[in-house]
C-alpha cells in the first residue's frame, strides 16, 4: 500500500525530473571551503560556488578565516577521524608547513580532471595551484623616469627615503634583499647585510599593504617590491604605477587549495579543486584581482595579460620558493626583521 | 548572600583561568617550524624572554609609555572629573553619556580616525600647510607622540568617570570650611580635594595603567611597524612567527610585570591612605 508520504515524495521526484531540475544535490552534498574572506572569498562564491558547483548539486559553505587560524585548525584536527574542512586554501609556503604533518591528500589526475592543464612548474603533489603572482618592483611613473631594473638597483642612494616596504611581507622583502646581495631562495644569508644597508638608506616600513598604497599614492614613497597582482589592483584604483620584473628573478607566490585527509566529503573537495581550475573561473580571478591563471587554456584578453602576466622570458625568471629552507629559517627571518632591521 | 557571587566567579574561572592554564601549558612547549609546537616541559621560552635584550627593551618601553600615559591622563581627567562630580544640573546624565560616548567606538575605528587626522596628507597637516603655519608636512603618524595621544583618548573616559564618582562623594562643605578658614583655591585642592579623592586616583590609575600596558590596536596603527610595545610583540610571535610557546611566555611576562606594578601601586597607596 502506498502511503501519502511515499506518494508525495515520488511525485516530487517525477516532477523534478520532468522539469529538468538538478537532482544531484543529495549526491554532491555539502563542501566546506576554508578560505580567506574579502575579495577572494566573494570571488570564489561568485565565480565557482554559484555558477559551477551549485548546478552539480553541491552546497558550498565557506569557513572564512585568515591563514593562521586555518593552519592551526588543520594541525589540531589532524588526529580526528573527521575534520571540519573539505577544501583548505593556503599560500604555497603555508601549505608546505601544514603538509609536513601529513595532513593533505595527494593530488592526482584521477581526482582532479583538469590537472593536465596546469603549468608544470606550478604543480604540487599536495595541492592544486589556484592563482599565482610574482614579486616585482613597483614604481611611481610620475616620479621615477628611469626605473630600476633589478632588486639591487633599489640600494642606489638616489632612492634614499623613497622606498617603502610592507611590514607584513617581511619574508618577501627579506628574499628581495637576499637576491640583491647575491643570495637566493635557498640562501637568505646575504639579506641581513643588505637589509641593514637599506635601513641606512631610510627605507620606510608601513604596517599594511593598504598603508603602503596610501604612501605610494601621496608620493611619500616612490618605489616598493610587491606582488604584480596587487600592483594591478592599485593601478586600477588610480595610483600611477608601473612594474619591472627584476633581473635577479621574480619570486612566485602561489595560492593553493588542498583536500585534508580527514575531509568529510573528499569527492566534493576534489570536485571543488577541479572547478577552481576551470578556465572561465581562472579568467575571472585575473580580471578582478590581477592574479594569473595557473592553467594553459585560460588565455587573458591582451590588455589584461599585459598588466598581470609575465612574458615567456619573464616566466623563465620565476623563482619557486625553497619551502623547506624558508620554513626552517622562519624564526630567524622574523627575529632579524624585528630586532635588527626595524630596531 | 555569598552565594550571589558564585555565578560570576564560575564564569571568570571558566573563561579566564581555564584559558590561562592552557596558555601556561603551551608556554612550556617548544616551537618547531614544521609542526609548529612540540610537547615539552621546558622553561626555555621564559629564559629567552627574560634574558633577550630585545624583549627587555620592549617591556621597559611599554612600562614607560603606560606610566606616562597614566600620569597625563590623570592630569587631564582631574579638572573634567571635578566639574562633572560637582555638577548639579539636570543635564548631568547627558554629560556622563557624552563622556562614555568615545567608548562606544572600537579602538580600531578610533585609531583609523586619528590616522586620517595625523597622516602626511591628513587634516592636521593639510590645514597647517594651507594656513602657512608649516612649509612641509609634520611627521606625526608612526611616532611615539601619536601613540600617546591615541592611548590617552582611549583611556580618558575611564579615569574621568572613576574620579568623578569619588569627587561627588566628598562633601562640598569641606571645601567651604577650608575656604572659610582662609585657604586659597589651590590650597583647598592640595589639602582637601586631592587627598580625599585618593581612592579614585588609585582606582582610576590602576585601571588606566592596565589598559595602557595591554595596548595593541593603537600601538600598531598609530605607532607603525617600528614602534615597540609588548602586546604587538606577543601578536607577532603568535601570528607572524607561528611560535605559540614563545608568544604565550611573552604574554605571561606582560601579565607578571603588569600585576607586579598594579599590586605594588595598590599596596603603596593603601599604606599611605591608612597612615593618613
């Protein structure tokens, strides 16, 4: 005998099929994405969650926090059978640190279909590269007529008092100093001498990227080292800036996404990583945030590409961080920055 | 009657003492760049925090700023508190609300306002430049004076309200009697008002001192990256260095110094007050 409840649910199912409504919702399920808020979280929602994941039946819930709480949560939950996140978004350096505790699933093409489209130099076995940018020299075009060509040029006394640095980017500023002093991603030793020289040239330090942008706008400082993507956003906001890809090389930053081993919905997590590599979604991030696509089949409009991408020759100078070295030296880098350079 | 304090005590025990015990345990662990924290029972972080000249300098600077701000706040607050304490107008409650009003705005928002005023192209510099008072912008942001102004703006209402409550309880007749016996206004203040408002001065100063010692947002936003106080140093270790054990040890060091000065101040005052 068919009960009233069975009859109603069967009718609803038939009606849904007939009207072409997505019926996979229950199959996809909920995917919890640990991400930053702000522009990044909003773009994930606008470009990936709603147009790509929702029609496949996935319900996306963002767990918004900065990277440090997310790292802590991943490490604290690593012994639990079920974690709170299905996808974790972190920078490449942070993802490396967390991965040392064997927290993330291995990434392979069987789970992430679009992995074969990813630029080989950005691939990692524990994360997909979502977006990336490169550390360049930004300069004010009104004030700087002959721009520096290398990080080392930023130590020219003619720029005394006109270089500004963001305090929060101390690891990257330290790397720029190391490169200027003949060091590299695996040798930050020369940075300490160069930072002290920079200090004597009255380099200015600002507490945040926004404060640095305001100083560039008011022409309090004329030059800085910064992500090309952020330079693009600042240019869009009306600051007269241009960039130079330094001769010594251009350190890359890759924002990655991983699936924790204890994710409740691993299939959903991997589906999300696949969606993050979608060509259209990648173009959307470039257009709004200036970060470059990590896949080969997401060409950007010529004008946008000119502003946010690296040429082939410049891409050859892209420097991949030495994650193990940077992590091992992190406390010394922070201590030197605080105790010596900023003293 | 004593049972009435049980709920509040339990809340404090659960929400303050509990996390503090946890943090003390963390402070005995060791930092690892890849695992972040390794279980240990080591006093190393405390030894490093106490012996590193960098942290010694920061704790001294923090103490100096806190004591200076407390003194300046007391000097600025006393006349306003006296006026408020003696006010008999029906508008008194409105004035109290107006005094409280700055506390309705968060420290970060308030500091953002100061930033707009103090910036190189902010209101102060623009106005002075336009008036021809200065020929080049003054460097106010990211200086100690900016932090002191910012901190005083935050703590001033606490001092005014604490002092005014005590001044209000001092009988007006005592002032009249002193004046009647030939004391000048200044003498009345020094010999009558100030001694009798001692409990308010002590309570307000301790409250303000503790707030100043723990200043974070104002120090970071107005002092800039080179300005050093303890709370930003604790944050640095926790968030930028991911070094929770060291951050926890520094937090306890800050707590210990603040408590030592607070207890010392309270005892010294109590002794003086008891002996007249």
